[in-house]
C-alpha cells in the first residue's frame, strides 16, 4: 500500500478514536497551523479567493470548482472530490496527488495535516 494511503488511513483511524474535546483542541491548533502555513494563499471566507481558492466548504466540493479562482489544468481535470483523505494526501505532497498542480507547498507532518483538516471540518459544522 503506498505511503500516502497508509497515512490517510492512520489519520482516519485516529480521527474516529479521539474524544470530542480533542477534536476541538485539534481544530484550534489547526487554525493556528492554517494561519501560519496556508492563509497567505487561501481564505476561509466564501468568495474571497487569493492566490489559491477559498477553502470555505471544501469538504465535499469538487476540485477546481470555485467560481473565480485560478486553477491549473491538472486540478480542473483531476476529478477529486475533497474529503479528509484526499486533503491529507494532497497536503502531504500536492504534486504527487495532482501532477501539474500550481500549489508548490506541502505539509509533510501528518499531525499538522490532521489538525488543519480538523480546522477545515470545524468550519463546515463538522461535516466531511
């Protein structure tokens, strides 16, 4: 099994085994991670695209579908529907999951990725 799939599986298993208060702590730390690592290019406010698309409501959204956002041809044609596993794999190595993507930055630390994903999930009311 490829490493990115194993990492996604580990994130999923850990996410189902953690208490609700731990999710809140992860979301708070995820917000900090997001502001430090992602906010210069992405907003969490719908309609506020930056260099990258806004990430409001990303869970369940088809990649390349935000109106007015700039996407690479690779992202537009990827067919990805964003869920926690897809986001985890993308953040681990964007250009491995979507060769030709314009996103140059990955987040190699699995714990930090899980926190950012939990933060994004918290913005959508816990869905995804």
